């Protein structure tokens, strides 16, 4: 665990993962957490911190990085006039309520249960990315009233249980209700901030076992992994946002959807103890 070469290799891996996650957050609107959570799980396991609360730490640390990534992404998209602030204001309270409920549930579950939840939801997200069609619609405009108060907490709740920002559930929701894809990606970055801030505050008060957490961990948030990943996402998130306005990433999204399904199935395998 204290081997300098191993620690250096893990640090290099986290920097590379952070760079990749930052680009994906801006380019595909999937949120970096969809990559970070399984990556953190692997890294912490290799370091010997495979406790019953390991997934809580992965979710919390991922969400902490999303605060920074999402703020940078929102600012970059907003300079292009792509953020729909009316949607953000209308959906914010419901998303916050869902995020707080998500922290409450996640803090009470064991790592294997959270692995199974992450794997199951990631399969759904991956299938949508791989098989979804841009012309699919549920309505001509974003819902208001009762339907909004059902959907917005669900987005916040499920996102926290996966340790992700607003892209994986927010972008499909918006595009299904006729929001243009570039505007949906930009606005979903704002969802990420709304989800991550209250959930990270909650995770800071989660009690982790002394022997089951790495050094420099506050509550369930590991500051070392947070710092290494943020160092790269600060650089690469604006690159992804810029690419999103110049490319049509449909094929890349489908390839990533298949990759995500494989990652999710591996997480489900570990949760089942196989």
C-alpha cells in the first residue's frame, strides 16, 4: 500500500481518468461521474480500502469533483448562450430535494447494494446512449406542474445514487421533451451543480470506519482523489464543451454506451460476488 511506485501509478491513472471524464462531461453531457465512480472503486480497492462503505466514498468523491467540473462547464456553455436558465430555475428545488433523499439512502446502504444500484442504472443509461434516437419525443416542451415535481426529484435522487452529475438523466429528459441537444447538454451541467453541492455537504457528515478510508478523507469525501481529478477536469471540461458545439457526437455516444454497459455489467458481477 505504501509502495511509491504503486502510488505514483495510481496518481497517474487518476490524472488520466480525470482528463477523460472532463472531456466527456462537456462533449457528451453524461457527467464525469459515470467514469469516476468505477475508477475510484478500482483505485481504492487496489490500495486496500475495500470496506462495506467503499461505494459511499466513491460516490461522494465523484460528486465533489462534479461541483468543479459542472461550474466550469456551465460557464463555458453560458458564454455561448446555450444554458436555459428558465429550466434550471424551475427544476432546481425538486432536484435538490431528490439529491438530499439520495444522500440519506446512500449513507444507509452497504457497498454491495450501491454497486448493484450503480450497475443496474448504468446499464439503462448505456442502453439509451447506444440505442436511443434523436427523434424520440415525449412532449413538445419541458413539463411543468405535477410532472415536473415528479421528474425533478427523480433526477436528483438517481444521480446521487450513481455519484454522477445531471447529464446522464437530465440530457435524455430534456431532449425527450424537445430541448435541442446542445442546449440540453449545457443546461444539464447546471443540473450537476444543483445535484452535487447539497449531496457533498451531506456526505461530509457520513461516518466512515477508521480502517476503511484513505488518509485525507473528510466524511466520505477523499481529498487526494478529488484534487488529482479536479486538476485535470479544470483543464479538459472546457475542451469538451467547445467540442460539443462543433461536432455531432452520435457515433461516439453509441460506442461509449456499449463501453458503459460492459463497465456496469462488471460492477454487477462484483456486487453478486462472482
